[in-house]
């Protein structure tokens, strides 16, 4: 289970923003792609994983 220690409304807003970013990986700027690389996830790998198994992609993210 995901825990972010925030009020439900704040948590839902954060998750909504995150999923929107992930759904539009190709449209994100260089800063976003570098941030993914910093945490050890390549954008192309994440994009493929999201298409194959959303639950796995979110768990790895």
C-alpha cells in the first residue's frame, strides 16, 4: 500500500499529477527525464512497463 503521509485530498492531487506525468512521458521536458534517471528508471523502460503492467510500473516507480 502506498503511504505519503498527507491528507486524502492532497494525496489524490499528488497522485493525479504523477499519473498525468507518467501517462505523457514523451511530452515531458529534459528535467523530468533526468529526474527519472536519477532515481534509476529510464523513461523508455517506464513507458514499456506502464503499457504491459501498470501495477508493476507504479510499484517500481
